[in-house]
C-alpha cells in the first residue's frame, strides 16, 4: 500500500463491502436500539435519526427498523448494554471498541479470544481513551471535492479532509467533514440546504497516529477487521496509520 492509509478510511471502504453481504443488518439494528434508549422519536433524537438513515442507506426493511426501536424498551427481555473496550494492538497501536450486548460475559469472552489470537490485549479504563477525541462526521461522495470543502467550511465544519474511495467504481472521491458532536446536526442541515448529502455519524478520531508497515500493518489490519466482525461490536476505532 503506497502513501498513508488510516483505519478510518479502510473501515469506510470495508463498510461498503459489508452492506453487499447483508450481515450488516444486525449491527445497524443494534445501533438503532442503542440510540433509541435515549428517546424513541427520531424527530427528537438526532442520534436515532442518524442510525435510521444509515439503516435505510443499507436497504434495511422498515419492519427491522421498527423492531430495533421497540427492542430499546427491553420489553422482550433483551435490553442492550453499551460498553466501550480499550485495547492495545500490535506495534504500539491503540483501539477503542464500541459494543452493544445483551450478554456482557459473552462479549468480553469473544473479544479476549480475538485478542489472544491476533496479538492484542485489554487495557485498563482510561489508558487508551485519552488518545481519541469524539467528533461528528459527514462522509460525502463527490467528484468536486473542492466545492464541497468550501461549502462545508461555510456551514461551520471544524475540519475537512479529502480521501480516495477505492470502493466506488465511478472513480469519485470522498470528502470527510468533521464537526464538534453537538454541531453535527447544524452542519448537516446547512449542507442539506445546498443539496449536499452524506452519511452522518460519530467517530472517535485519534489525536495522533502510530505508523505501521509491512507485516506489522497486516497484523494490525487483521485484528481490526476480526474485531469489527464480532456480532456485538458496533464500531472499531484505532490510531494506526499504514505507511509504505
């Protein structure tokens, strides 16, 4: 891999492939249920609106979305618990792994098994979290990145980055707009007024990156991907950066 490639970019490309498999529905349903715990009305709960929009973008059936919202009430006896695990990966890398589970013991057992196999270990609470900052993000597919960048800045974005998107066969790129989490709805609305739409969400972005290459890079990517594939995991964030 030439140049620099951050896990956030790899993860977005992987997400596009996951949607083709259909297995992503389970993760999207959990994300909806978690968000709905803070209010079942998407008009009043921005996080829930984002989760529903992501589900619709993946063509999740309406009935699945409604069941996921209902699950948040816990009436079916399977209320979900949100837990974020802090991990160390190979090569001095750090991970934040967000989960939603109805069985804490199963979740931590699955994560330990992955870490034991792929060279990672659990970290104490607080020993990794300070390396990341939570941001709102809007990922926009575009062939005119410069115009989108200017519009995002005018809308109040805190930062704008341009990325290639190898998963897009049309050859368009991505503009990743970052905001303070509290400003995400405002920036998203301002862009929508200009007919600029993208996938909104929240990410734990690293304050600095740990460079890995070659065999070490392969090990770190494998760990990230296997963690991301666990049923109870809703998001994986890491500070690694692949260098040639």
